[in-house]
C-alpha cells in the first residue's frame, strides 16, 4: 500500500508541475495576444491619421514610429508621462498657428530656471539641441520618446512665424550657408568656446517656460513674448549680407 501511495503522490506532484507550466504558458500567450490587440488598435489610429488630407505627419515620422512597434519592450501605451495632459497640451499649442514651436530637454531644474531667466544658449546649429514640434499628438509622442532620456524638464521655445519667416526669406535670397534664423535672433555677439565653436544666446522673451513631464507641473516665463523684435536682429542680418 505504501508503494502505491508513493506512486500516487509522485504522479500528483508531476501533474501539478505540468499544470503550472501549462497555466504559465497560457497566461503568456494571453498576454501576447493582448499586446498584439493593442498594437493593432494603435496601427489603426495611425492609418486613420495618414488618410486625413490635413495631416501634418511626414512619411518618415510615420515609418519611424511604426519601427518602434517592433521593440519587444513596447507596452502598447503611447506614453505613461504627463505629456498628453490637457494643461500641458494647452501650454504647448496655444496660438500654435502663429508660432514656430521648439522643445529642449534638460535634467536639471536649475538649468531650466536659468534658461527662463537668461535665454537659451546653443552652439552653432540651434537644431542640435532644440526639436521643432507641431500640433499633432502622434508626432509629439514620437519626438518625446526620442529625447526624454535627456531629462524630464522640457523648455518650450516659441517664435512668431511672421518674424521667423521674414528672416528665413532674407537668408534664402542671399543663399547664406550654415546660417540659421535663430543665429539672427540674438542680441549679443556669439562667444567662442574652447573648442572654437560659436555659442549664441536666444533672448529670454522667446522662452515660454518649461514643464516637468513626470508630474505635469508648468513654470511660465513672465517675460515671454513670441513676437519680440529687437533692432539688433536687423543689424545681424545686415552683417551677414556683407559677408555673403
């Protein structure tokens, strides 16, 4: 009898072990199906955006975002951050039809406060550290996931389109190379660092403020003025014209 009891006990243990393995596999398969369903929903929303005639999404942006879906760690959620909260969206895209909007990420609050107080420093090319953004949720999320590792404080830079396009047209007329509009929109002469790079300072008036995408807090700049136009800007353009 003892031998039979031992056999039944071992059989029960083996059966229990196999059952747990099967249950674990079943749960994992269910999880994979759930993730696939989420991705299918996201893909459907992307295709709907593509079909809209007024969509601002560029083909390369769509392809890059779709490529991200191949990442096994992709959770199916667009973002866990506060980026898509209404108050941040309103802060970012207020008067978006009239402005050029750029974002810059930094990891330190004291740096963000200094930019609000003093202006935004950039080396040679403005676009190495500032990312152009327009009012499209998918595009914003894609750019956010590319830059969020640089810090959770996001500087918001706004320049009135009329001013930006005026100087852009002027640079186009003289075919100035390696010169950006932002280099014109400075009030102080650039300084040269130890690497012989020129450092420019965008005026603080173009800094709308910053937000923390982890908790959704917003810090506004009391001196913000996207239509700020200094007479120095025109002098900068004249100087560039004499060179080119």
